[in-house]
């Protein structure tokens, strides 16, 4: 099946592991980055680079209309490598804005370009207190939470926009990432997920799964991932074996 994909955040931790999987299926892949240096890296990796800031709604809309992707994948974050503690207070508001405004621009551009499916990265480690493992329908922390309230508001905005848009919207609630490019060699908390397995879930979601929200994490009792296992054919133990 011939598929054209626009991957927002192609130079990020998941994007770098996901791009070879998408290209390996013979799909045409465009990947976004904000800098020319990273665009050169993407081109060397066989990705058709698009230098654009997703916060620039008009530029993004024009690029996607020219590309006319079948599928848009949202893997954008704005967090420091290894979640460096000293940089997190400044990064969290930027990241929340990216989830809110960036997602709004991506949804609008995808609809204008005629895309049929939108796959977006979310997180599975902000569930509220309650019985575990957490299911997708369980409540998240309140938006008024003193530490994570801004993050929760950004996540709620992203998930609402993706699932309520007139498009096949799938949200992947990833656990805390570890593995190549993340700054962590091993799980750092319950409900983590290896970056390769996270990338594989996005690849599978291109052609599988009904619209909705999916937990994507290791089955260690923190969150329940049966929906992703059943509907996407996903396996948390999957590894790419690619050295990049």
C-alpha cells in the first residue's frame, strides 16, 4: 500500500527510531524540523526534510497542502535531553504550549491537506490516584495540580483536539521513555517504555487501530495496555536492532 506520511518531530528521540520503520514499508516520508542542520541529517537518513515551526500556522498549512499526506504523525516535544532537572521548569510551559497550539495547527493543516489519519504522542504517567493498572478511561490528574497542572492542561488539549477532529485520530499515551536518544538506559519509573517499542506503536497505528486513546507502556502493573496489544498488535518487548 502506497502511503505518504508527514512526521512532525522527525529529529526527536522517537522520530529518529520511527523514520526507518516507516521508510522500510516503502512509504514516502516527509519529516519536520526547525533547523537546517537537522534537515541535512534527515535527508541523509532518507527523509524528505521540511524546515518549519509548527507554531507558525500559515507556514505549516502551506507545507502540508503541498505534500498532501495521507497520515500525519505528531511526535513533537520541547523537553531537555535526559529531562535535566535544572532545565525542566522552563521547558514544561513550552512543552504544554506545543501540545496545545502546535496540535491545533497540525490538526488544521492536516484537515486542509486532506489527510485521513492523525497519530499523536501523549503521556500515560499523569493518571490520578486510583486502582492500578490504569485504563485509558481513568481520570488524569486535575488541571489545578500544583506541579503538573500545566502539563495536564496541555495533554487534555492535545487529546481533545485529536479525538474530536473530523479525522481518524489516534492518541498514543506513552510511558516514560528510555533507550537510545532519551538519556536513560533503563526504565526510570513504573510504566516506562523503550523508545523502539514506542516508535513501533506509531508505525502500527498508520494502518491499524480504531480512532481513540491507547496506553503504550510496559506491563508492570502501572497502566493497562491491552487495547494497544489487541488493536494494534503491539508488543512492549519489540526492539528495532538499528544502531542510530
